[in-house]
């Protein structure tokens, strides 16, 4: 245990030395990490967003695909779909990321975006089988270190909820193609509905957008109640709405939230620092730019 705490100390000092890591309350973060390490893997659960949290925002200066964007790349789907969805993204993504727009005003706009994008998809003749091809040829990339993180969470049997406003069918294919879909992972997302010929005909259940992650059925299901003994939560997100992904959890003793701030960094930093315990800016890794503890210890 002493050895573990020494590692925590070194990791913590490394964090302090990173200019792109911002922490509002260093003492809180330090004691929370220490508590979590002391309690060990049996008490831990992880809740993570997918797009731009487990995946990269940029790679070598190029923006990488989100789950939705995977379907727009290449020429798998008709031209009108690409044109129209790009128009939608150019309109709504800046609104999603605008720190000056209150969440209450963003919600109807996000519902509009998701509704229009999902309706368009129904007219594209998409099949279940074609999703894999689209993922294989797309620019979607897992953050450096995500495979390592997934494998460690699995090896330590730590329940991991991936809660995404993206598209579950695409997300699962990305995980299978780029990593391993381990048994400790549960995905809650928008899943497509297919007809008997495997043609996409719509979406199943309630729509999940970036600002209703507090309302989804997972909070009423027995997911979190079955994990009541897992009183330590590590939450990873990139949006303000992601902070609600673990709202259904009960008996929480320690919760550490890590926010990846990828766009409008200067304008959003204050807001993110007031909401997330740790804010990591423009970093496409899971190990804070490959801090040396990852390699050395
Ligand atoms: P997340 O909950 O996994 O972060 O996924 C939501 C992201 O998906 C959000 O940042 C906006 C993005 N998105 C698109 O790129 N295209 C679309 O058509 C829609 C509806 C969302």
C-alpha cells in the first residue's frame, strides 16, 4: 500500500507540472484519488462518455469522426445525407459548445439537431452489415491509451458504463474494431431499429442527446442499484451534460470527474473548472501526454 501511495504522489506531482491540466481544488482531488486507491478496484466503477472522451477530437491537426460523422465519411450513404448532415453540424455544433448559451436554451436546439439527423438516416438505405465497413474506413480514433484503459478496467473487473448520445451500433463497432468489447462494459446509447431485411428503419426507445443524460432509463433501471457496493465513481466526459451520467448512482463515497476540454478552450475553461474536478485541455491521450509514470513505474 505504501508503494501505491508513493505512485499516487508522483502522479500527482506530474499533474501539477502539466500546464494543460486545470484543477479547482487540488486538496480535494488529491484526497479523493488517495481514498479511491485505498479502497481498491472492488469499490470502483467508471462512467464515461464516448465521442471526444474515449475517442480523439483531433489527430495531427485533423478533426476525427464522432459516431454520427462515421456515417457521413466516404460514399457509403447518399450525397444528400452528407450535405444535409454537414449543414446541421455546422449550425448546431457551435451552439452545443457555446459557453455563453445556457443549457436550458441548448436543450431544444439539441433535440432539433438529433431529430433532424436521425430522420435523415431513415431515408438512406443503411443496412446493419454496412456499419462495420464504414467504421473500418472512417477517421474515428480512440484516444491514445484507451485500449490500455479498457484492458485494465477489464482485468480488474471494474464495471464501466459508456453513456453516449452518439449511435450505439456505430460505437460498438468502433470498440470491436479498435479495441475489445469486454464483459465489464455496458453501453447506453441511441440504437438503430432494423427491419427483417436488416435495413435501418429508425431508432429504438428514447432519444439520448448531450443534455438529457440525467433523464435516461439507466438511472431508473437496476444498473446503478446493482453496483451500490461500488461507492467510488470515476466519471469521464467532454461536455457539461456528461456530468449527469452517474446521477442514478446511490451510496457514492468518492466521485472524481475528469473533463476533456477540446474546443473553445479559453472561453470555456472557467465554466469547466467550476464543474469538473480535473480539466484536461487539448490532450488526445488517456495518460496526460504520456506522463512518465505511465512508462516508468
Ligand atoms: P457523445 O454523447 O458520445 O459525446 O456524442 C454526442 C456528439 O455527437 C456531440 O458532440 C454531437 C455529435 N453529433 C454529430 O457529430 N452529428 C450529429 O448528427 C449529431 C446528432 C450529433
